[in-house]
């Protein structure tokens, strides 16, 4: 039963990656002879796991972007007391950090 469940889950992952809708996946698997209730539960769990992975990656990107922005702030503050040019650090690293943060938001939402 475990191998059967894993192969069904792999099929569901593949179909979701191909852009299929949940209803279409359920109809296709019911036509193959699987139980409708089991398929509904497996699709729900598969989608939940998929969203959880994306959310985790998104949060990691947001934290990395915040760390980049904070380090840019620290470097800018410390280099402002010297004669060196700091706009590249200010705008460059802050821009990179902001892009990484928005990439994280795109993964979450």
C-alpha cells in the first residue's frame, strides 16, 4: 500500500507540475481505478506539502534579503566616516537585498 500511495503521489506531483487542475487530476485517477476519497485526500496533502515547501523557501529568501540590507546599512554607516565612496554599497547592496526580499514574497504569495 505504501508503494502504491507513493506512486499515486508522484503522479499527482507530475500532473500538478504540468499545470493540471485538481478536478482534472481527480477524474483522471478515478478513471484509472483509484478510490475517489483516497485521491481527494492525497491531492489535498500533496498540495499542502507543495505550498509548505514554497513558503519555507520564500521565508529563507526574505531573511537573506533582510540580512543583505542590514549588512548594507552597517557598511554604509562605517564607510561614511571615512573618505571612501559609499553610494555603491548603499544602492548596490540595498537593491540586491530588496530584490531578494521580493523574490521571497513571490514564492510565498
